[in-house]
């Protein structure tokens, strides 16, 4: 089952149950301001682990030429959108609304809110952590991704 990355982000309703129950680094601090988030971000690396019924089925790190082009755009008016690069052009899809508070990006689309944990946010770097747990066709899936973006 192949999903677009943005749809994956929007499917993260259950991530914070897992994410907040994990131990955290006391030195790690969530960025206070959302102003650094505004702009266009290009994915540059993704570390991932995918499980089916508790068994790891795929894990690794994609970077450089291994990544399909992907962009996220956060606008000052509170809207966001994403794009993937296909056949020599950017295909824009999935628009929603976003907010940022206490190290969490909330994206709302079609009256559903999804939460994304921000690990690092500077004027030039965004690192997010996503975890998704769901059951489909009797199989329990757990997807984890740590994705790094650079502002362009």
C-alpha cells in the first residue's frame, strides 16, 4: 500500500499517544515560535521503520537521490499544502490549515486534525517525527519516520 507523504502526515491522529509516552531528552526543547515554520520546505532525508503485526518489514534511511522530490509549504495565513515531483513537474495536492504550539504542528484537513512532533525548527532546518498505528485487512501496522527538511 503506497501513500503520498502528505497523506501519511494527515493520517497521524494516534501518533501522540505513542510519542508522548516515550522518554524524552531533558535537554531537548521545542521551538517556541511558529515564525520559522513559514515558508517552503524541501525534504532532504528520511529515516524510517515499518512494522506489520509487530515485526519489522522495512527500515532504513533515504537521502539524496533516493528521495522522491517532496515539498511542504506553510503560509502565514495558516494554510499549508504539499507537492511531489513527477515527470519533470511539481504536482501540488492536499491543502489544509496548520497551527503550531509547544513543539507540535497540527494540520487540519476535512475536519480532521493530525499532530506532528517537531524535533528541530530553525530558520533553515525542520526535523519532524511521525508515528502512525492502524489496522487494515486484519494487519496491525506501525510506521515511524524521522524526516529532515531544508528551507528553500
